[in-house]
C-alpha cells in the first residue's frame, strides 16, 4: 500500500517544481538560462518544474541563487522540500515491470484526494479482480513470461489497497458499457469481475457509473482519461492521458478546465449508481 510518506514525496516534488517555475518566470529567466546555471539542458529544467525527476541539493541551491532567493529561511524551506521529495515510493520495487512514465502516475494516484476516471476498453485497474487483471496483462503483453505477468498483476493488486486505506480518496469511475461486454479471461472471470463491480460500488468512497450504449455519442469521444485532485491547495489538478509507450500529464488551468467540463457531462449523462448496479446485474444474468 502506498504510504503517506511515499505518495507525499511525489506531491512535494511537484510542489517544489511548481515553485521553482514561478520563481523563474517572475524573474524573466528562460529555461535555457536556468539550465546553463546548473550545467544542464533546457529539457531537464522542464522535467524538474513538472516534478518528474529527483532534485539534487546543489542544483536547487544554484537555481535559488539565480532567482534571487537570498532569505535563509525561504532557501532552507525549499531545500527541505527537495530532500523530502527524494524519498522513494513503494512502487519503485516494481521498477522491472513499471515504466518510468507510469511511476509518476502511481505516485500521484496515491497522493490524490479525488480520482475521477473515464474508461472505455476495459474495467479500470483499481476495480479489476485478480483474474481479470491477469487476462488484461496477458492480452496486453503477448509473449511475456509467467513471472513478469505475476509481477504486473501483483502491482495492480497493490495499487488497489489505496481504496481501502485510512486516507482513501473518493474514486468516481465512469465505465463505457463496452467494458462490461468485452470478454477478458472467459465467462467465469467476467462473472467474478461484474460481481466485484457491484460489491465495490457499495463502498462509501466509490461512485460507479456506466455510460450506456443507448445514449449514443457523448463527451468521452476523445477516449479514456483520468483527473486527479489533491488536498494541498498549492497543487493544481492533473489530467492523465495514457498512450501506448508514454503518457501526458496536463496541469494548465485552461486544459484541465476542458476535461473537467467533459467529465461533468459524462457524470450527468451516465446511469446513476443504482441504475448502474441494475445494468450489471442484468449483464450477469446473460453469462
């Protein structure tokens, strides 16, 4: 399970990055000039400001000097944030099967207070049974050895503990009805998965809705996406878009606002939680 310390390190990394970005922009300094001051590239400054890399104390010190931060109290607060941001999360032990671009997401997921998702192809990872998860991994990783498959499934099961932890986020999921029909792992696996969806939808911190075929076109036309909200007031909402070999993390207010509107329309147009459970029960009767 993600501890508050490990998930918190991701939040601190992003907080520090955003503060460094604000300091740089307030001084009118380019990323190129900032990179030069720490013997690095412009792209590294970009990754630092997005919170996607660890921070060296020397680099932070040099950037603070460049940005004119001379107050010892302010400098020490930011340097302390840098030290705390470098704490490794539990998921790093799965580095053999966890791409670097997804490690960031797992950390953010563990730190979020609200997670809203729209999923099309299959049941979202936080809602999958072990049998269903194994079928998804096998389909997505053809030719993978059994040990690798087990590691990937174990990682997914570990992530799910978040929903039952003391600091569990509110998880609001909208599944396209296609996810209930597309078979993974055979009839027995699908039956177990649908029963699990009914059970977990009764959790007080979980809201589950289905976007029915009957509705036709809807606001999720661009595909699956995730929105993450955090308890820290200094941290903006993040939209996560997963691709085949990488991912996009959007935090610009105007972009996030567009996705927030789309998510709100999905919530309004989808079946209510009680209607969703009834639809899943009807689907179960057909298996």
